[in-house]
C-alpha cells in the first residue's frame, strides 16, 4: 500500500509540475495491485515449491 501511495503522490506532483491534469482511476489502481500481487505469488510460490521438494542434503551440497 505504501507503493501505491508513493506512486500516486509522485504522479500527482509530476502532473502539477508539468501542468497536466491528473485523473485518478481506482479501477486501474486495483488492477495494477492485483497484477503485481499475482506476479509475486507466481514467482515466489513455484521456486519455493520446487525447493521444498528437494532433499536438504542435496540442496546444501549444490550451492
């Protein structure tokens, strides 16, 4: 949530600096939040699942 707030604040500041209108669309913010969450889950879950199936001795042997 801090990233969303920081991004919207920066976008508002840049829009003010460039004298262009800033239009906040909550639907787009929500879709971006879901997409980034899905990317995090996919790229975190599958490597963790693969690592969990390894034998600990073999996993430590191959650095």
